[in-house]
C-alpha cells in the first residue's frame, strides 16, 4: 500500500470496504494509519493496529480514532518501562544515548527528562550525524566521554554493523554496559559476530511471550528461547494477537445479537443517509473489555489489556541478553522488575558461550601510602605485583579469592583532590571517573563530595580524626632529684653562707652586752655571766630558721635580732624558691605540653598545627559548623609559613622535626600506625568525628554489590581484624610503656623521691652512731665515778635503757645488783633517795662550777654586777 499518496490509499480502503470486510488491520505508517482510522471511524468498521511506532494523542483518539485499537504498546508506556529498568532497577546515574531518529527519542522521553535537568549525567549522540564515518562517533565515545554505559536505539538492520565497529574502539570490554531499546533487537544477526571480544554486558528488551503449556513443551521438546523467536520480529506476533482479539470480540458480539447486521459496503454513507455499522462499535467495545483470560486461543504476548482509548498500556517486557538469547528478568506494568531463573533449564541445550561471564581482570588503582601499599624491602628481587605489599594488597587478594577475579595494580600520586576552579579530580578518583580503573583502594575516606563522582562499597575500616604530637624523651630517674632545683654552686654557697653566718652570729653574740646572762637568776649578785650563743646553739638557730622550725632560744640585743631577721628573710626566699623549683622540676616530664585537646591547641599561639591540604580531614574542618572546628580551620589558613602539607608522610615528618612546635591533625588509622613505629610520637586528645574507609568504584558499577558482600564476609570471619593487626601492630616495638604510663600520671615515683628517704635514713644512722658513742662515753664515765668495771656499767645502763616503762633514772649506781634493787623499791623510798642524791649532785656541780669560775677569773676579763 502506498504511504505517500493519500488519495490512492483512500480509494484502496474504500474498495476493501466495498468488498464487505468486517475489520481493517494496519497499516504501519503513521500518515496512512490516520487516513484508515478516519475512514473506519466514519463507517463503523473496527480498525486494529499492531505497531508501537504509532503514537496518537488523546484528542485524536477521542475524535477520529474511536474505532481504532492498537495491540502494540504505546511509546509513552515503553518510555516508562525503560525508566523503570534503567533508573530504578539498574540505577544508572550517567549514560550516553545513541539514537538513530527522532522517533527513537520518543521511546526515551522519560529518560530525556533527566537530560534537561543534568546535561552532564546524560549525553546525546545522533548516529545519522556520523553517517559518513561512524568510527568518528565511537572514537569520541571512547576518548572524550569516558562512559561505561550506553543506550543504543537503532534498527535491527544496522545494529550489527554499529556494534561490530564499536568493538574496534574497545567499547565492548568487560566493564561496558549496553542497553538496546528496539523491541526487535533479537531479530538481528548479532549472535553471528559474537565472539570473545564481546565481553560487554549487552541487554535488550522485547515483549514477553506466553509460555507454552507443559504438554506442548514436552511434545515439541522446545528448550531454547532462540527456537521460539528465531529472527522473527514482533510484527507478525502482534498481528496474530490482533486477529485473536478481534475474533474473540466479534464471536462474543455475534452470539449475543438476535439478528446480525452485515457491514455496509460504501464509504460515503452520508450521501445515502445511512449511519455507521453499529455492530462494529459493539465489537470495539468488547475488545476493550476482554482480558487474556477471556480469549481462546491465548495471545502470544503476555498481559494483553486494551484501555478505554483503544491503547495497550498494560503489557510485560522481557529483559534478555541478545548475544546468547538468555532471559534475565521481567518488567511488568506496575513498574516491578522480577529476575527469572531459567538459565539452568536451558543449560543443556545452550550452544553459545556467554563471554561476558568469563573471569574478569580488574584494574586496581592505588598510591604508595604506609601501610596500605608499599614496596617490599627487597623488591629488587621480585617482578610484577609480587614486589608490593601492604594492607591493600592483602585485602584485594582475599577479595579476588572470594569473587574469582584477576587484578593488576595502577599506581597514581594520591587519593584525589577536587579542583574548585576546573571542577576536576586527580589521583584515584580521576582514574575511576575516566574508567581507566575499576577499583580504588587506599586510605580513601567516604565523603559526600566523592560520592557524587564515584560509588563506594560498605566500609572496611572505621576511624576518626586526632592530633599527632611530638613526645620528648623522659628524663632518667634521679634519686637525688630534690637537689636539682639548685645548681651545685648554689648548694655550695648555701653551705658556706650557713657556716659564715653561724660564726658571725657567735662573734656578734660575744661582743653584745645583752647576750650575757646570769646563770643563776636566784643569785642577785653573780660573780660571772654566761653566753648561750656558743657554736652549737648558733648553728641550731640557723638550721631551724631555714627549715622553718625555729629555735627555743632567741637573741635579745638589737644587732643580733637584726642579723637573725635578715637571716630569716634569706631563709624564706631560699625556701620559697626551692619549693617552687622542686615542684616544677619534678613535674617537668609530665608537663611537656599543656595541650591535651583540640580546644587547648586553638587557645595557644606557640604550637602551629595543620593537616593534609585537599584531603578528607581538611574538608571536614572547612565544612564543619562546629565553632571550635571552624576556628581551628581559620587558624590553619592564617599560619605563615603554611601549616598544610601535601601528604600525611610530610605531616608526620614535620612533627618529628618540630619537636613540640608543630601538631598534625590526621586520621586515627594512619596516626596509630606511625605511633607504633616511632617512640617520639604520641596522640593527644580524643577522637574527633567518625569516618569510614571504603573501596571506590565507578558510578553504577555492577560489581559493587559483590564487593560489599565479600567485605562483609571477611568482616564476619575476622579477616579484616587480622589484616589490621598484621599491618598496624609493631611487634618489635621498643618503646618503654612504663615511661608512657609515668608521663600520663600526676604522682611521683619512689625513684624520684628516693633521695629524700636516703637522706632521712643517713641522718638516722648518723644520729644512732653518735648516740651509741655518747652512750659508751657515758658508760666509761659512770664506771670511773662509781668505781665499777666498764662491763658492769654497760650492763646496768643497757638494762635500764631497755626498760621503757621506767620514766626516772638514778644518778649513781654502785653495782649491777644495786641497780636491780633500786628499780624494785617503793615509789616513796625511791623519791627520798633520789632527793638526797640530787642534793649531793648539786653540791658536787657547784663545787665544779666554782673551780671553773676560778680558772676563768685568771684567764679572762671579769664582769661587775652592773655589767
């Protein structure tokens, strides 16, 4: 039938009607279809269509197409189906559309809505614009677009040539995904050129056919979808459904009518005053009410239902692999996509291998960063991937064993920084965006900004941010640390000053009239005076003053009091200075830095601090709304020279060289790794925030889910913990944990105060030795005075000394036995005897004192009573 001559088409249609036809089927041309629909609408002859390329507006359907019924899905319904499959089910965020005609874009109008919102997410390329050389199109797609997902809308006749050419530009690699929109893509000869180079995941859609009943399936032994479809297009199948629909509707109406009215045989009914064929209208109404359960035989396509406008908006689509004719899933009009499992059913009869399912080789992009990815110490002896080691190497190896894939490493300069001016990434993120790599692994933090450009798996490590700071070596423990607040010279000067002041005090006391006293106050006319400030008493006053203990006797004269006052002032200053210096010295190792948190860091101006510029840590501080974090970020930006570093390694080295003048804010995982290997590094403050490391993959990568599941399996088995313990824990750590514990506490150890106890012990020992010497000297004197042997005197004095309950001691002893008898006397007799002995003792002492006075009267000056 001619498509370009409406007059001829009209004449042919009317000629058919004049032959008494009861229905019109077709045509497939949009212009021709409108003419036939108009004639059918005026004559009342049912008009059945079976082409999805025909799109009619609601106004046309209600006005001029009331007798038309289309068993093919509408373009708007197909467009909605593609939206559900690509955006909802496959979750494609970015893709490129290659289309052949404007009509093809109509099938993608729902997806085109994304293009109007975000032109960077969806790119459009018209195939006919490259008709002279289609290779230019594929070259641009391979080099400029950096795309992994493609939607191809073209006729089945050109599909093979297009894909065969795209193969030369590596657009059919293992990580490329193609979606074919034409419902007849299965009718192409794609399987004839399918080989090992077709490793891409090519997916197509077609109308879902009704399954054969079990009896017929056993009878015909049909086991392959390819044997059902072959190279047959959907057109004859839909024609069959149109015939079945009309036949069942016409049969139902004719049976229900009492008298059947034959259709009229003229197009110009108005000239003869006749109305349209009423039976035809009833048949059309019946077709709109029939469902697939009401017809016999069954429709070839599933879920046939015509709406009130004569359009088929309810249908099922089968998602399949056109290269091997393998069904994958079913889309239904409610938007659900249900996977189907029939591969095993047809496995025995399948003869075409699926090259897209062969073992893949992933390019894993990373960068050198301890302990994630490093060269072995003896890497010169290895080749290929064997020369690398680290946490990332072991993790990828375990994932490859679980997922059965091969891998190669690609090394770049870093994780990736985002340039605010060019809006471009570098490093690992850049390679993933360009699809030059499939997996990115390192200390790669999951951030909102990065998730706009790449996808992440579930986290394999949890961490935060903390402060790396320098830790000075602890001073060796000194038992005589109490002496170190003063230098040796100061101690020498103090001792000399003590001696000089003591001698000066003795001299001043002897020349001062007020320091000579009457030894017997009861004697109003003494013949001599006594001076108490001899060397021992003077030294005792000096020592008691500087020890803040005082003395029982004090000077009386003005010069002496002034001298003592100046000494007290000197002692006060020395003691206060010593106390302050001692406290500061003993706690100096514990007070290396007053910085205990980020708040302490930002409130001081001595220690500079920074972070890795362009990393996730700097992004955290720059975007935080927390007052302290924002203040810390502003301070980091204001430091000159810059406090930022180009890598974590540079930041750690800067902390080492700064020796307390620089702090580095970094992620706790890298921080703990460096602390384990350097005793001069420490973590201060608590963890800030919560972050996670994950594997990065290109947007929409189909293997991301498998990677996440494998990571969860490794976590459940404890493999992730073992890996971290292997690469983070330094089993050869020589750092002194006890020193670290001492530095963290405020208490003083026994070593630091041991010298004080030694001085105390030494003083006690010396006092005991002197006391024993005095005891023996007294024993010798008693033995001479009492005329007893030294042994008897020693025994008597020792026994008495050990009787702690006796509080009074007799002056004289006659023998050891007399000592025992005296101790057993009654209290009154002992008191009486002691009183008599006391009197004798006083007389004896007075006699001795007179002798000494007489001796001094000859050797020294005499003082009158007035003096």
